């Protein structure tokens, strides 16, 4: 509350200040901006370009523009323009006189296609949407703050076609993955800091930033840099305060992203932060309070107790005992509570004709859904963005942001100390309370897994992040046809992590401490020049040339200590053994780029661009690479006489190339300190006898290492109908990725074992459709509805000499030729449609004439395992869609919602598989029941036992009927969902009433995120992925569950 | 306008500064790896080579050799399965790979090249003995292996015939001896964990190794195969005797691994039996019963009694049996014998016995028995009985060594009943990692397939 009061005081003080500035005889322009139906429009930019003054409208549509006396000449006629994304811009001529007041109202038509809106296309260049030859999706500020989530990636979900957003889990601060137009790279599991995660490049205000997810290389997670265990980690783009964002452009295909060269094949997310506007000072404060809770449960049985073979036995780990007569415990519900969220955002912006500023502060306190206060994510952000025109045509600007994150997570995943692994395996008749007995000893049901409350209360996973990022820029316009810009960008972050498993934890009973520091530093210099020349009225040209240089530095300091000497002191000094694992990388890059645009007769727009990249990570054999692009857009409606129904039509086509940089140091041979293991965990260190040894690294340097390259063609059409009340956009793309990097095995007799090789080929092609309608547009009732739909067909075309490459994960995630990247490989039953050459004759004959999905059942009634490992699941969705709609009543009530639809996309429900084995899953309650395989599974059956019932008992579920058997296919489930991703109800207090409180606007909002999910998936929310932003998808193995939230916010603007 | 000009000049200057440094894309940390050194000293390479060599000689292959020859037994989990010859190419991929990659041949050759450059022939000689030890052993357990094309520019090295590898190894050892005899260069000194850089001891070890590898072809020579003449470049027995005459002269000069009580430095057998895979392997019934029947003085040095008695487990049988002696062969700091005086004497004994010189054979056998801790010398043994006694003594003496398998393949003493099937295993499968990337490597066949130097199965 104290913070709140302080902010209010600041707000009042600053809001009062401008009144004292203007004392001469200025000219004043006032007016009101309404839309086609007469409703007021806020945040419309009203500007007199000639005088370089402007302001924005407040909630009631009114504006007041003061022109300083020094700029006003009596009787001067100037053009005043009102613009806002989504509205058609309008200009009027007005006459100014010192001391006089002019009124100019605007009524702006709707612009569903947003043709007039400026779209950032990269390297500081913007273009109006009508001229774009490529498909770029834009997300506006108001769509990023409607609901509460602090990770900007999550906020993009369902808001553009061709993107797939998956949040790792509902833990506060969890990472989120975004895949744009399909996966174009094959992960390099265990390769530190590799760029093969498939995530796009994030660029903020023209400066590339770090969006890595740094995983601790600790023993708790098998020493590998994957997220199968340990606690969640953040993707670093979540350090941005969503409230600071003015707009986001998503450059999806290579044709759009080519200008970013060797880092752009996975797409580029361009973020533009808010700026101040000349004119009156605007202060705004938004306070949000909310609650979140787990949105979907794992079903558990509470009938049978701790034991085996139907007999109670407290010594074991499983729940195959006798029916319980005593009390039972809710081992799901006991772990979760309602979390709470408090978010405060304050901003102050304004300026005069030469100086503008935007200042913001934000604070989020999020205590998540796991009981107690050990799952939290507290983020504080501050940003100051300001610009000043030093002299005519010379502008300097700075944009500085600081983010502090203080977070605490709960262990998850394949982890003896994880929350759900032990928690859900707990027999229903075992009370997990108290987790410490009278003597302070850890109480668990079998002595193997941590009691979940021990995991919550005693184990620790902490993250402390400090990050400063921003830029300083000089913008110089010596002539009206030339503009030069130099931007220096800096991004520095430090993430201090502590993983503590105290004495008595069951992963390392003697105690474990992992301490890590991840330092990330990026410095970039960007120099661009833009030159425009109108050769005639019908032929306008512009040329952009640029140079950029980037330094990226990453340092990981990690030390793992084992065995605490004294309890309760979690320092490395207090451990018995310590193992360091440092990693450092430096990457320099230097790029030249140029782009030429030609507009012919305001209807044909041609763009050609090229970028040349040199990276220190490229092999010397080819130190620089070229990335060209071409695009053309033709506004048909200017030339052809189209039916009256069609108010705008544009066809566009584009071709381009973009790259994905290779991992650092992949070109080099090296030596390593060694530990030689005989294969059974008996080993000798190369420091044997006290002298240090070095062995040749098994990784052979690749003399020809180069970036992965994607070539993409896209074509599309944009149409508007009924005076722009409806619009339709359709895009087709076909992207072929060559030179995708694999870690290729070498003949060990060469002296090496592995080498990075540019050998794989992947194809992505698909369709994207957007449709926007405003069916009703009355003065007191506006209804708009829009949606996007996209489908992507991903296929691995070649992996060089091999048929598949294992990508890690649990269920044999792999790249397999002829299948999408990341399919799941496992065993299945003998299935008639998929019999291999090795299938026995009796199976083949039984299958004759049977349906393809029929299962061969042995004489005992049980299905028979096919020993051949094959593709059993595909985490890529068939299609995704987003549908949004809003209803506006009486200009001050708005109800808006967003549905997120994913059709297809398999998830491996390893959690259910393991719980089948342990006998705690609800499905195992049928134990002892006899039925045929067909009755249990719903699958058609053939074979001698097709109609033979068998007993679904412990032996079955602990064998091939459970998750620890070989048949993984039965736990691969369809992860389709329809999700009420966002819903919000806004109420704007009438302007007059707001003024009484000294505010120009007061708004109240009720909002919810993920409030409802419709899915057939049997476990937690199928929007889950144990491995975060890695290319492994659809992994559900005791991952912490997803959450939904409900918030109330009040916003005050002055 | 003045200002405009100035600003333009500034901008151009800035561009010049930025574009000026030509080496922006190279330099420390860019074209070098801050995480990995790009060069290594001879001492550092030798350290990796000997650690890798110790693991190769006393690790999984040694355990498999001792299980399959029933000196040990797999009594639990995977080892029980492996003891019943149920193995795949994955079982041997670590060892197959490690003899070539880091710490193996690539670094051994690095020492040889570096030593030659520095004129340090001592270092070169020691590295050659290591190469001979590892690749001679490899040829004995795998047969044909990639060798002449290994660690070269050839991306898919071809298999060399087993006999050709042995011939090359003998030449290599001759070169090693010549290098060491040249007494040039300081050598590794204390970094050498085997002999502390002592050239004389290395020369002795090289000679015993030569004798060992000649003996490997005796069975082939007896069977009349011309390959034996290739492998031995002459009569294997004569050559063996000549080499052994200059072999290891006393137990003090034994070639042994190096271990301490520190974690990561302990005897691998101790780590396997007492730390990593407790309860998976135990004493073999064949060896224990033999030692008990002969009242062998080493019994309690080898095995720890269970309930007052040393017990051996039948092959691949889950049963209570003795583990290695805590104060002896299973001690964490016990240095495992790899090439020994005992072996050298028993080679002399066997070679003489096979050439009819029983008196000389008996003398050598008694030398070995004295070193092995036996009391009174044996007398009066001749002919087949003498050869059997020598082979039996060697079966016990070579306990834990890979040679126990090579000796048994040749001598078939003692008589062993296979854990399953009719025959004992004949050779190891090639590692799966090698086969996956090298089309010259055949798919695994039967585990009882035999190498060229071992034409006959044991009766």
C-alpha cells in the first residue's frame, strides 16, 4: 500500500507541473475525435507535422494541442492530421493565430485492414501496411495488457496466424516457447548455448536482445542442458514489462526476416516500446489484483492402499494393496492453493516539440498455485525513454530499462525431489503430513521420493536476475531526403541461481547445492542511412543502407557441491565435494545490408534487400554469407474495376533467405580435462596421481561449418469488403531449410566421435488466413469479430546418411526422415496397418482384411508387443486458430474475448504411464476387472485372443500396460484444445465523473486468462512442456500444472 | 550548413572506426575456445593416455574376460546377463571407441610426434609401448581391427587382418626398444605412473609384451596356419623365448596400474564391486574351487570369505559368493598387475615346455611359483603334465588380467563348462558407435566366432 500512495503522490505532482510552462501567447487547437458511429476514440495521434507538435486524445475523444507562440505566424494555414492504427487517417487544414483557439473535430472511418498503420519491417524501417509484400503480423499494446501475464511470449498466443505458443507450465515466471511457421532446426541436445532451439530473434527498438533459457548443467538434471528435471527457468524476453510495449511485429518468413540475416530463420519478433508525445503530460496508473489456480487435475484413485499383490505392505513404493478401510488423502488437491497476483504499473509521458519522454515503473508480485510461499515471481521494472532535438534535424534519444527479478521455483519433472513425482505416487492411505517426524526426520512413504511438502518447504530453487538493456541513438536528417541513424544497444543480464536439496532429501541424501551465475552481455552498433527520392509523381524510390556490428558474450559459472557439513547453511564452503562446470562464449558478428524500394503509381510496391553477414562462428572456408530477398505487392483495386463489394484488393509475392547461426566453437578442435569411465560408473580422473591430463576432445572441429539456411517463397492476397467493414488475408508459404546442423557420429577409429555437420533438410509449408469483421457498428453498439487460422506441414527431407536422429527427451523424441521434426518414437502393439518385415506369419495372417488400427491380441487376451520401434506420435498441431471478439456498449463498456484453438499435436502423458505402474492413477481402480482388450482400449482387435477377457491387474500395469513397459504408444494422447485464452470486461467511468477526481479517464476491468480449457487430454492441461523452449515438445512427465487467472484492475489516467 | 557538414563528417568517421578493425571476427575467444585448450604438453597427454590405458586394461574387458573364463561370475542384474554371453555391440562400444579417441591412439600419436620434434626418444618409446599394449590387446579380443588407417585422414578406416596388426605391433615394439635404448631426452619422469620414466623397466616391459604377443599365435602355428608366420615373422615360440629373455626381471619391475584411496583414483575393481555395482559380480566357482583344491596361498589375497569360507558362484547364477579381498585384490589402492614378472616366467616355462625343454620349463615355473608365494619348488614334472601345470598356474596368476582369456583360448586349461551353449565366447563384438559410422565394420555375429590366432574351440 505504501508503494501505491507514493505513486499517487508522484502522479499528482507531475501532472500539475506543465501548467506553469506556457505563459506566452500560444495558439490552441481543441477538438474531439470520433469513429464512424460517432463514438469517441482515445489514443488517436493528432499532429501538425509542419510545426512538429502533436498530442493524443483522451478517453472521451477530446484533445487539446497548444502551439508555442514562437512557432505561430498570424493567419498561417497548416495541415493537422489524426491517425491511429485501426482507423483511417484524416487530414484537415486549419488557420492559426497567436492567442486564438481553433476547434477541429475528426470523424474517422474504420480501417480493419489497418492499411495506413505503420509496420516496422526491421532495421529501423517502417512501411504502411498497404505497401507490404510480405505477411507481417502486428500485435497492439492494448492486446498485450488485457489480461495479466508477465511473459510477453505468452501474450502472443493465438494473436497471429502461423505462431504456436506453449507455456512451459503455470509456475510464476515459467518460460514460454514460440514456434513460427514450424520447426526449422533440429536441436543439439547437450550442446551449451547452441542456437538450435528454434526460437525466433527478439529485437527491441532496433536492438537484438537475449531471449535464452539458461538451464543449470547440474546432476539433478542429469548434467545435461535440458529441462527434464530441476526447476523451471525463464526465457529472458520475459524481463520486458508488457506495459512498456507499444506494438509487436512478427516477421514470420525468410522473405520478411532476411534483413536480419543469419539469426532470422526462425522468424523475428520486433518489439517497439512506448514513447512520449509532445503535448500535455499524461500520467497513468494501473493497479491489478488477481488470483490464479490450477486449471486441470491428474485423476488419482483413493480405493486401494499401500502394498503389492492385493496385500498391504508399507515397505514398498506402490499402491497395489488391499482396499482401504481407513482415511484416504487427496494427493492432488493438498498440493495446490489459490495463488495471488498484484501488479502495479505507472507511467508518465509527454514532452514538447523538441523533447519527449516516457517513464514507467512496474511491479508484479505473483505467488503461484503451489501451497505456501515458495513459488513466487516478483518483478520490478523501470524504463526511461527520452528524445531531444538538439538542432534542426538532429535528434538524440536514449532508452534505458532495468528489470529485477526475484523468484523461487519448485522442483519438477523426472526428479526424485520433484513436487509431483513423489506427490502423485504417494499411496492414498499415506498421509503426507507432517513431512518431518517428531525428531525432525524426513517422512516419506517409501524412502525413495521426497515428500512433496519437503520438496515445497525444504528444497529451494532460487533465481535473482538483474538486467539492464536499452539503447542510445542519434538520428540526423541533413536533408529531407536523407536520414542517418546510429544506435548503440546494450543488453546485460545476470542470473544468480541456487538449487538447494538440504540434508535428508532423497536425490542426494547428504545434501546438494548447485550455484550458478549466468552472465549475458550483448553490445550492438547499428548505422543506417535512408534516402528517398521521388523520380516523378508515379515513381518514388527509397534506399536504405546499413552496417551493424554485434558482440555477444555469455559466461556460465556453475559449481555443484555435494554433502553439507553443517545443516541449514547453503554455501559451497559448507560442502564436502565441489565440481565446477564453467562455460564461456564470445561471438562477434559484422553485417552490411541494403534495401531498395520502388513505388510505381502508388499501386505497385517492389522491395529488394540483401544482407551480408560475417560471424566469428562461421568456418574460415566461407566466412561471410549472403541473404537476399525480393517482394512485390500490387494494389489491384487502384487499377482494376472490382465489384463494389470489394473496397480494397492487393496481391503480394515474396522470396527470401534467412539463416540460423551455428553453435559457437563448432569449427575448433580442442583438448579437455578428462574422466574415463568404464561404462558402469567406475572411473579414473585424468588428475590421477596429482598431475593434470588433457585428452583430445571427441568433437572434431568442422572446417566447413556454416549457418542453417532457409529459402522461402510466400504469396498472398489481402481484401477488404463493404467499405472496410470486413477484411480477409490469405498467405501461402513454402520454406525449405538446407544445411540444418546435426551432430554427426564419426567412425571412432578416426580418433574422434562427433562432428557438427550441415547436412539435414527440412520443409515447412502452410497456409495462413486472417478474417476480420465488424458486423455491427452503431453509435452505442459495436461488435467486431476476427480470427486467424493456420496450418503448417513440417517434414524432415533428409538427415544425410541416417534415417533418424535422437533428440533426447523421454519418449524417443527424434527427427525422422519423412516425418515432422520432433516426432515420438517408441514401441506399439502389433498393429495391422503398420506391420514391419519382421512381423511373424501368424500376425500377418490374422491381420488379413483387418482395419489398419486393429491390434493383434495373443491367446491370453493381451495385445502383443511389436519389437520394432517406430513413430508413434507427432507434437506438431494439424492447425491452430485464434478467434477474438469484442462488444462495445454505450462507448464505455467493452467485453472482449480470445479463443485459442489447437487441433492435433500429440502429448506424451508419461505422468499417467508412471502412475499406472505405481497404481495411484484413477484408471487403475478397475484392477481385478476382467475384460477384452477391445473393451478397455476401444481399439479393434484381431488374433486368437480377440474375444478373450483378461484380468487388468498389477502385473499388467507394471508390465506392458504401464508407462515403464516398452509400449509407449498407449500414453501418447491427442493434445488438441480449445481454450478461452483471454476474456475481459472493461468499464470506463464517464469522463465528467473522472474529471471530478482530477482524472481524464478512469477504467475498471475484470479479466481472466485460461479460464476454461476444453480438451480430451486425460492429464494436466495439454499446453505443457517439460523442456521449456527446447525443440523437444509434448513432454508431460510430472511437470508442474498449468494455471488460470482472474484479475481486477483499476486504471487512472490523467 | 557548417553544422550539417560537421555532422556528416562525424558520421563517416564513426563508420570508419567501426569498419576499421579488420580482425573483429577473429581473436582470443573467437577463433580460439575459452573452454578448451587447443594444444597440450606431452606430460598432459601422457597423463590422459595412461589413465585411459588403465581403464582399458583393468576395466570392462578385464571383467568380461574373467567372467567368461569363470574366475569371476555375474551374479546380479546386467552382469548376470552378460555372463551368460547375452551381449550386444553396445556392451563394447565404450572400450572400442576409447582406444582411438581422446586418451587413446590420437593422443599416443600426439606424444610420438611431439617427442620426435623435441628429440625426446624416451617419450616416443614409452608412447609406442602404450600403443602396442592397447592395440595388441585389442587385436587379441576383437581380431581384425582398423589400425593402419586409424587416426589418419581416412574417414572410414578399413579393418586390418589380425596377423598384420600383430606384425605391426612387433615392429612398433622393436622401435620402442630402440628409442628407449637411445637414451635421448628426459622423458616424463614422475608423470609416468608406471615406471617413473625408468627406461630400463620400459625396455623389459616391451620385451615381455613382445613375448606375450608371440605366444598369442602358438595355437595358430600348431594348427599349421601360415598366418602365424606373418604375425611372428618367424617361429612364434623361438621368438617368444628370445624376447622373454630380456623381459621383466623381477616382480619389482611389474607394469601395474596406479591407484590411491582418493575418489576417482581407486582401483576400478574396487569401485565396481564396492561402490558402483555392489552385488552384481562375485568370485567364480571354477577359480575358487581350483585354488582351494590346490591350497593356493593367494586365495585370501584374492577373495574375501563369506561366513568364514571363500565361495565361488557358478557362471551367471544369482547366489551368495565371495567378493574381492578387501585388503588384497579388491583394495581401493591396489595397483592392478598388467604386465608382470610372473607372466614373463610363465611364458618362458610354456615356450620351453612346448619345445620339449622340460628342465628349463620347470625352472621358469618354479621361479613363477616362488614369486606367487608358493613354498617348495615342484620337481619331476614333464611333458603334458608339465604343460598343464604351467597353464593352471598361469590361469590363477593372470587373475583379473585380460590375458586369462588369451591363455585359456590357447591352453583350454582348466576345463570349463560354458555358461550356456557348447562353447566359450571367442571374441568381442565391435563397438556400435564405430559400426554406425564405418561401413567397413561387419554386423555382430555369434559370440562364439573365433579369431585367426585361435582356430580351435576348447574341447
